[in-house]
C-alpha cells in the first residue's frame, strides 16, 4: 500500500515536480488561461510574481514538518493536535473539494471535446463518461507510480500542443504581428489596484492586487494543505528532495502559464483577423474559452490537431487519476482504517482501493453536467467551485502546526465561518437574486444588476444577478475571516491541545 499511495517514498524529485505541475494544471487551466487572456485581459498573470513567496513559505516552513512525519494522509497530523473531529472535518472537506474539482474538469474537458469534434452539446455527458472511465481504469490498476509517470508524458503533450498553436498562428501572420501592442477593445478594465470611480471596489472583476493575493494564497493553501500535493511530497526521500520537486513544479508551471497566455494572445489576433471563421455562437469577448478548442478543430492540420486533442484529453486524465488516487488514500486512511478494530491485509486494502477508485470516478462522471449552472467563464467557475474549500482546509493545518495551544472549538468556529464567507462570495450573484425573489429587495442595494444567462447545454435563458463581490476575493477574505475568528477564539480561555509529538509516535499511533 505504501508503494500504491506514495510510490515507495523514493521517487525522482524532478519527476514528482512535473507531476505536481500536471496535477495542478489540469484541463481547467489549459483552457482557462488562454480564454482569460484572450477575452478579459492579461492582468491575471501578475499572479506569477507571488511564486517566490509561495516557495519560501512552503519549502522552508511547511515541508520540513511534513517530511518529518511520514504519513499517508496529511490529515493524520490534525488529529494529533486538534482531535479526531477536526481530522475527520479536514478529510471530509478535502473529499468534497477534490470531487468538485474532478467534476468540473471532466465537464470542461467534455465541453471542449464536443467543440473539437463538432458534436451537439447534448453529447457532453457521453464524452465525460469516456474521459472518466479511461482515467479511472489505469489509476485503479497502477497507483501513484502510474499516475506520476503518465503525468510526465502528458505534460510533454500539453506543452507541445500549446507551442504548436502559437507556431501555426505565427506562421499564418508571417511573424509576431499577433502580439498585442496596446489594451484591446474587448478586454475588461483591469487596474493594478481594485479602485473604481475613486473608491475601493470589490465588485471589479479582476485587478492586479486581487490576482496577486488570490493566487499566492491559493498556491500556499493547496501545496500546504491538499492531500493531492502532500502525497507527492511524501513520494520523495527527504525535505531537500521535496524542495527540488516544489521548485521544479513552480518553474515548469510559470513557463507553461506564460506559454498558455501567449496562446490566448495568438488566438485573439488570429480570430480578430479572421472573424468570418467564427460561428455566430462564439464571440471574442463572451466566448473566448471556446477559441482554443475551435482553433484546434478547424484550423490545425489533421495530424497536428490530433496531437493537441490528445494533449487536452491527457490533461483531463492527469487530473482525474491524481484526484482519484488521493481521495482513495484519504478514505482508506482517515475513515476505514481509522475505525477498524482489526487491520486489513495488504491485498484487501489494495482491492478496496481499486473499488473506491471506480466508485469515485462514477460519481464524478454522473455529476459533471451540474457544472453548467455556475456563472462566468472557466476562470470564474474555478474560483467559485474548486477553490471554495482550499483556504478553510489550509486553516486547519495553520492552527495545528503554527498556533501554540489551539482550542479545537475555536478552530471549528473559524473553519465554519470562513467556509460560509467563501460560499457567500462565490455565489453572491445568485444569492442577491434570491433575496430579490423572496423579499423584493432591489439588487441595486447591493451595487449590482440583473443579467440574463444562457444554459450551456440546453440553451434555455434564466435570470440572475452580477456578482457584487468578485471571485478574486474568495481566498483572501476567507483566509482573513478564518484566521481572525479562529485566533480570537484560541485566545479566549478553554483548554488548548498539546504540541505535536515526535514523528515516531505519530508513525506508531494506533489506527
């Protein structure tokens, strides 16, 4: 089982780093970065400036602790400091986060594949099923080593596919004439500071400061509190090797993110020059997420097109297999093994892990079409779904590892209030419409207005409201609320827990 979930703990750090990148990239980023750059503007990429801070915090403050306590599930650490209840809370929140993450990426991959194959949107569930089944089969058979090795191969395809798009557009232009030389008319207003009409505006969709804060917090929270990433650190030999894996992930991620942004610019230039090649259903500003799959399907040579389709399909599988493997590890370690009175045999554990992998994959495929009800482009959809629980989960580890004598009740309270804050910001638009529908309060009271939304599969129209608070502030505000409420609670009397015991005690603690 150790080999299945952590690759034996001695895998190559550079390979692990690429696997980390491939896992966090996924189809979501592969489609969202070009779409955001083409349709909304480039300011979101300011987030790359926060990566040195991410490396320092994770590499030198968190990794030494994780590598000292060799645990299969990161949430084992929570029980030692905060109690069984918060361990189960952390594990449950992780399961919810990863299931939503896999559900979203399967939906987006299926949506893109239908565009590339010229299929009607009603085929999205069928394409989603095929994607999920293929990924789950080789995940359930091979464990983490299969995941990491295929991650590496898929990353090569991803990067190669992006470069091919840039190269073909450059050839069509006879040079780099597609590079924007000024602020494009289709782009949103994206100031460096969230200031509009002389006042601070949380409604402003994207600002440089918002992008920097949101991305930096998300990276630290994901790398420091997500089983999917912690599991990969456990696959290295020591903290030094884990730091090399982290550095590899951040460097590769930066290069590919810049490349995907260039893909967005090149697609904007190409279709602005060839507007007649876009169907009426795709507009440069409103449907920019579809430009990438559209170009792949109709404007690349047949052989090249197949390669890029393979890259996109590979991105989906890379994320699904990583998510399924990590979710299975948490279910086995934090729920089944934790409460069994007798230890399961290695063979029984492996068989159960594979059954769980298939079950998880089935759930993800069946629930994937629900994602069509989320407002916004792919970047917004990601912030409103996948990133909802990232910060609250990280908050648990922050209190467990870095706060002296934390009070479990205070951590519970901080986590609940922080999660509620994230949910209310993410769905502030629909909630505003609900308030209007139930109580007749005009959306203008909240600084927003009505909008008409089109169902992405059926084409039916429905009424909602614009978000009065941008998705960019989900992570910063959820972090602030979680930390403040939890910290104040920890300072208000009550008995605190004891510091973490030595690593050998955790390793030998009864499960």
